[in-house]
C-alpha cells in the first residue's frame, strides 16, 4: 500500500532551512577551528570535545608565524592554522579536510612518506618547496612528529611548517658576501705577489750578486771578512727563496699553468721540506682540467689544512688524497696529530683565529662543494671535501704521484 507523506508546511520548511543554515555555520566553525566543543542533539545533549581545542592553545597556534597542521596517516588535513593557509594562498576552509599532498611536488611526496612513518619515534625534518595555489613555490621546512592520540588507534601527525623564504634570501646574501670577500682576498694576494715579485725579488737578486762580488774581491788572506760575506750571500739566497715561495703561494701561477695535480705535489713536497712532517700523496691523474674556481678552492683548502697541521696538530704524517667519482672530485687531508673537538672547535679571542675552518667550508660551498671535518681529541683530523663537476672529463686510473 502506498502512503504519501503530507506536504510540509511553510513553517516546517522555514525551520528546516534555519537548521540547515545552523549546521552549515557549525561545520564552517569546526573547519576554521573556532569551536571548542560540539553538543550533541541527543537526549542527554552529549558534549564532544574537539581534539586540541583548548582556547588558549588555539590562540597560541593562531598567533604563530609558522604553519601548524594535524594530519591523518594518509595526509588528510584535520586542522590547519591561518598562517599555513596564507602560506599556500588557499582559504582555510578549503585546506581543512583536503590532502596535504596537493601542496607538494611528486619528489617531495616521495621523500615525505618514510618520514611520516618514522615520526612516531624520532620526529623528523624535511626541506620542501610548497606549491601554493597561485602557482608560486614557497621554500619551507616541515617538522613532523606523531602526536599521542590516547584511546584511538588512528595515528595523528603534528606538523610545523616554517617558511624559509627570508632565511634562504639571507643565506644567498651571505654566500654572495663571502664570495666577494674571497674574490677581494684573491685580488689582494695577487697584488701583493706582484709587488713582491717586481720589487723585493729584483732587489734581493741584485744584493745577492753584489754580495757574491764582495766575497770574490775579499782577499783570501782576509779570511773572517770573506767568511762573513759568504754567509751573507747564503742568507740572502735563503731569503730570496722564501720570498719566492710566499709569492708563489699568494698567486699560484703554477696552478693556472700546470693544474691541480702538479700543485698538490709541489705543495706537499715543500711542506715536508719546511716542517719535517711526511706527506703521503695519492692522486688520480686528471687528464682534463677542472673548472678554475674548483681548482683554486681545492688548492686553498689544502693550503689552509696544511697550515693547521703545522700550527696545531703535532702530527708525524699527513695523507693527501685526490680521487675522482663519476660526477665529482674528492680531496681528503688527514693527519695523525692531536686532533680537537670538532663539535666545539676552540675559539681564541682577539685575532682572526678560527676563520680557517670557516673559510674552507665557504670556499667549498661557493663552488657547490661540501666540506666535512672529522676530528677528535688525540685521534687526528680528517678533512673531506667533495666538489661536483659540470661535465665528465676523462681521467686515467688512480696512481701514486
Ligand atoms: N689539524 C688540526 N689538528 C689539531 N687541531 C686543529 C687542526 N685544525 C684545526 N684545529 C683546531 O681548530 C681551531 C680552529 O682552526 P682555524 O679555524 O683554522 O683557526 P686558527 O688556525 O686560526 O686557530 C684551531 O685553533 C685548532 O685548535
Ligand atoms: Mg687555521
């Protein structure tokens, strides 16, 4: 039998419409995080507290200058603050309930997956590019941590999203500045080298020749004076050689001329002659030149590292190794000296001390390389620097030089 419902009266329609508007407003408020609790419409008017809904806590989250999110394990956004919505240029009500994946590239999604799994135990960080809805990219750091969700087996992930735009800009600025400092330093070194070569070395050579003439002219009978003149000549010879060495270090013309392998060899030989510390050198033979910037950076890093060995290490031996991977070249300088606490390198006040290690890192970073320092007290120091190579110049098999 067919029963037809009586048509609702206009009063009932108005009441239903009002409830619909009410429900819509409630949903909107929940999505925007403006609600602390929902009172059920059942007989007892049951109260459902919304997770994390304490007012003060929400105020804190909203006043943060970082994005804050809670997500399900499959990256559905349960809660987001306004800051995150602004970051991705998307209305909050559209963010909430949607997937976090839409704001990530395919690569970043792949990187995020294992981190979400590990978030329970460790809390993880990831650098990503957020894809905002207007097509712009926002560099951001995600800090992920699983939140305790007592009484529920569902996993809730908490995420703090830090906009890195400003810090990236500052980093770029600092890098440019450091590069400028390095450029100026190189230019000044070149100038000093030219002055030394054009003036001091010429003068020293002239004095050296005169002292030889003086020694020749002094009669054999005038023994002590002649010996003194010969000693003077010898000292002047040593001085000229030292000035020549300093000039060469200041402006490594030999680097431009002969390339990195040759300079590694002469630098190591000279170091042993000067300090008595043996250098074990193992290099690939580079059959093609590296980019000039890379060669200079590697040479300056070696110089600085050897200077540190001489000044601080009390080492008996240093090993210098140059190897070539497919798309990079690696230089390792390792000594067997006293080492130091590389987590907290000693800082000496009132001098330029402490800039050596920093300078090495910056030189490497500027040409896209990475420098790592492994040192421990009484366990020597190992400096490893890897430089990427633009193309693939061929090298022969490794051989000791
Ligand atoms: N090869 C090394 N062996 C032992 N200590 C080292 C070595 N290299 C660096 N250090 C320590 O690290 C500190 C910082 O080095 P660096 O930045 O080059 O500054 P500086 O050489 O001017 O003191 C040094 O003062 C020294 O204590
Ligand atoms: Mg130093």
